[in-house]
C-alpha cells in the first residue's frame, strides 16, 4: 500500500477520485456541481502545499482519499488545519484503511508544523471517536443545510 499526493497521480486516477467524490457527496450537498468538483480536484488539491489531496493506493487500485486544508468551515475560520472529504471506497471499508489514511494525514500535518487537527462529520462520528478524535461542538455546514459534529485530535 502507498499513499500519494494528488499531484503525483495520473489522469485516470484523478478522474476516478473526481467521479467517486462527486457521486457520493453531491447527494448531501445540493450546491455541488460536477464542474466545480473537477476544478477543485485538478486545480486546487494538486498543490504541494495546503490545500492538497492524498490518495491511498494498493495494487494500482485507489482505495480511498482525503484532503488536507487550513480551513474547511466557512463560519469557523479559526478552526485549522482540517482533514476533510475522507472517503474509503465501499469494497475496501472495514479493513483498517480509513484509520491508516487518517494516521497518514495527521503525520503530513505534523510535518507542516501543526500540533492538532480537526475534522467535521455528520456521517461517521463513531468512527472518528474510535480512532481518538474528541468531540468539540456542533458546527454549521458550509451549505447551511444543517449541522455537523466537529472533532479534534492532538498530533
């Protein structure tokens, strides 16, 4: 298994991430468009500095991915840095890959000089609690369609 930044992926791998990201998250975010997803993943998350994406790969298959950002919540610019858009593809879930991806993301943020990391979720709070994140508070989602739970972990 290896983990690569998005800027080290080929076009086919990036397209797989784009399609998976859009098909999954657009169900929950009515403002999301496919073109915005393409633009963000190809032109924003392919940087060497924050924000950037990382993908987990095994046997030339993408297992999952996430993004590392300074800011992820519009209403809370002081909450930084963030691990966001964490996704393990369905066929690889419940095999420890999510934990490994988050551990790698924490190490990346530590290398950048951060001592803690945040994430918010409205889909998998028990998973993040299980791997050591602590609930901070409920936060307003960027699209203002409700709330998510903010978590923090020291790294």
